[in-house]
C-alpha cells in the first residue's frame, strides 16, 4: 500500500510489467476498487483487474 492508502501490487510486478502502461494503470485502479468494495484477496483482485483492464483496452480499440 502506498502513502495514499492505495495498493500498488508490487509483488505482482512481473505480471503487471508485461502489460501496456494504460492497461497496467487501469488494472491497478480496478484492483484497488475491488479491494475497497469486496472481500477479496490481493491476488484475486489483481487477476480480475488485469482481465477487466484488458477487456476495457480492447473495447477502446474496437
């Protein structure tokens, strides 16, 4: 968690580093939202965040 109280998911950096920067930022945003609103682990939040962010990105491209 950073100074603003948001999770940074540094332990997941190998998975996140492979993403386009826009997808990475969106994935972290989504994962932070999931952690605030649902009873979910960090691992599950980041996995869901990545999937949703990739879909968001591909929808932009369509």
